[in-house]
């Protein structure tokens, strides 16, 4: 009789276990509430996949689903949170950015079905969301509407101020100026807007900033704003959209 090598037995068990694990569906991510007219469900709260969501007639919530899409859920509604996003692929990138904004360092102990509170962070300068405003105080990608009139935004100041805008590839250069007390001014006509081009912002006594403009031909539907911003790498606007939505009355 042949003696089976112990390693082969372990290998067979490992393969079998792998097959079984592959058949177990992965845990679904949380649902994040960003607007709510239901007193028991606060904005900036989250619900787990196994929680039961109850919305009375006349009530509604707006939430970011595990797919990264936003959805308004109107009452009367009662069902498991995990059923709302069934059949859609999870967008871990969007969820990661969202958690980075909202996380508290851990959920509080709570009864099943109750919401878990998420702490509020202080807003950044130029926290309002826009497809046409380009802050000169940041670095990174900015998503803007193609063909729209763009504005440059600075930090609030009562003084007049100016900035030199330089396109990195062509060295086109022009200046823009803010009037005293104004936070925005028009993009300088002497610098052409190009898709995926990088621009430097040079201001007196301030560090050089650079942004890459991502021009969008057709703005996304409201449900797809976060997934589009994530896809194009526009993280500051992602945060601004979330903060502006949470702050809306």
C-alpha cells in the first residue's frame, strides 16, 4: 500500500479550503448617510449591511452606497441596508476617500440597526464645491467643465492680490488680480486651457502651487459625481462636495 505524503494531504486541504472561501461572498461595505429628513437617522452616520433601515412615509435619506453612487431613498421603506446595492460592484476607492473624510477612528458600540456617529471635521478654505472654480492654494487635479468660464479662488483677504499663472509645457504666462475683499477673479485670457495640462500658480511670499486640469465634456449625473471625481483624481473637490452636502440644510 502506498503511503500518502503528509504534504499532499495539507495541499489538498488548502485547495479545498480555498474553493470554499471563494464561494463565500465578501462582506459589503457600510452605507454612509449624507442627508436625512428622518430624526432617528442623522447625516454623517453610517449603517452596516445587516442593519435594518426604516424610513417612514414622507421621510427620505440620501446616502453613498458601496458602489460609490449616491441614492435618495424615500419612505415608506423598510429593509436590510445590504439589499440597496445588491448586484453592483463595490468601489473601494470612493469608499476609502469617503472614510478618510468621515472616520472617527472606530464605531461606537450600539444596538443592531442603530446608526453610528461620525465626527465633524473643520472645513478647508474654499470648501464650497464647484466645476468652474480653481483654488490657487492647493496642489493636485481639478475637474472643470469644458468650455465654462473659469475663476481663480484665493484664501479670504481684505487686500488686493495678484497671481501669475504659467502653463508648464508651453510656458504661457499671464497674471490675474483680486480686488480688495474678493475671493475670486477670472482665469487670465493669456493662458490657454488644455485638457490634462499642468499649471503653476506663483504668488508673492507664498509657495508655488500646481494643478492639473481635467476637462469634462459632460458633467456627471448627481448620483455619479463622487465616482467621476474619484476616477479623475480630483480629491479636493470630492471632499468639498461631501462637506457641502453635509452642511446643506
